C-alpha cells in the first residue's frame, strides 16, 4: 500500500543529464532547471541549444551516431527523453515515421543507456495512451486503448520502459503530461498559443466542436518540477502529471479574453479525428510518490504567457 505522507526528497544527483528535445519549449525549461542545480547537461536536438555552456549534439535521433555521441561522456547519470512526434494529426498521416521517432528511438536510447551502465530514464508520455474514456477520470490504472498512432507509440514506449526496468534494474519512468503551456511556447500550435497569436493580431480563434470538451492544463514550471522529482527519487513506473483541475475550452477562451483584454471571437469548426471529449485526471500517485504539488494557477499561467507573447510585440522564439 502506498502511503499518502509526503516523501523526503533525496539528495540531487550531480551527474550529467542527457535531454532529448532540449532545444524545444519544455526542453529548454528542463535544461535550465537541471543546470541551475549544478548538473552538466547534454542537449540532443535538431538545433543547438542557445546557451553555449550547454553541450549540444545536433542531429536526428534516428541516426545511431547521434545517440552514440550523446552517450559518449563518461559521467552520464540519466536521460530525460522529451523528443517525439507529438502531433496527433501528423501521426495519423505518417504512422511509420511516428513509429520510428517515438518507438524505435526510445528503444535505441534505452539500449544505449543499458550498454553504458546509465540507470535513469524519464520519458514524456501522454494520457492519449488510454484513448477515449468519455468524461471519466483518468489515472494510471485505466487500461491503454489508444485511438491514434501517436497514443499507440507512447503506449509502446511505456512498455519498453517497463521491460528495461524489470530486466536490467533501470529506474525508468513515464510521466503522462496533460496540456503543457507557459512562457516560451511561441512556436507551439496548441490552443493557448493560437489564442495568444490571435489576440496579438486582433482576430478570432477556431474552436473545435462546441467547445465544451474539457482539458487539464499544466504550467511548464510544474511539469519540470515533476521531472526533477522523478529524477531525484529514481521513480519507476507511470505517473499522471497535470494541474488536477479541468476546464472547458470555452472557459479557457474566456480566461484568455480576461487576461489579454481582447475580444477573441470564436469560430466553431468540425472537431478533428482523435479529439477527446474530456481530459480529467487524478494526480494522486504523483502527489504521493513524487511529492508533486502543482503551484501555478491557470490565470497566473496565462498572464505569464501573454506577457511573453506581447513583451516583444510577438510570439516568443
């Protein structure tokens, strides 16, 4: 039985952290967090990380030489695997490429860790692995029934992590994030980013279906805090990471109108394939086993995003 008492935080590991997708939105926040604690960081991405103090390995993770280069340092303590094809629509259009990027790469990274004696591996996963559960609450016990290649490849990745933990004693962890938002998301195509761009341009925003579908949004700072907690505790298994509070798309739109002071008229369009009617999550396991405590309210988070978009007169780069 799992105790609900908060767990003491173990001493942070100071070894090198390899972060795939480290030049992206969440990746840059994770890099800053680990580097701020004194961990040397290697970023693996298609482009170099902007901080010259961070070692960058530039290339495609489907290239074995890129993974070998990333693992070449002798002081690697673990991998935080954030790189993936995350677009549901792209996964439907290009299932084979999605398999290569999300499953084959995860396998190659895990095997690289095994051969190098690296014992920590954290992967960004998604609640899309469970498919459409209607308005039911999602926790880690809901059976996987993905409806898209994206969800299926993440479920496959989770099974690979489980297998490497069981066979080789590695601390492998899949964090099932809800919708991550926050400063630095200027290039994202998520609904929050689209609202901010529409507000800057003085135009409306498209809403899929009736807008009553529910979503849980987690601020990037809270998402990264969960990564750090899983790393420090050598957590093995899956954990749902969200805010623990769901809102409708229309409620989110109203919140953005308040924050930006813009009208943001809604144009209702047909829902996309694979659109879930609700994402309502239970974050009890993360609270109990990771000590996870989301701290950024939706309003405060949207204020920070709006300042980031509007501060330079356009989206953050």
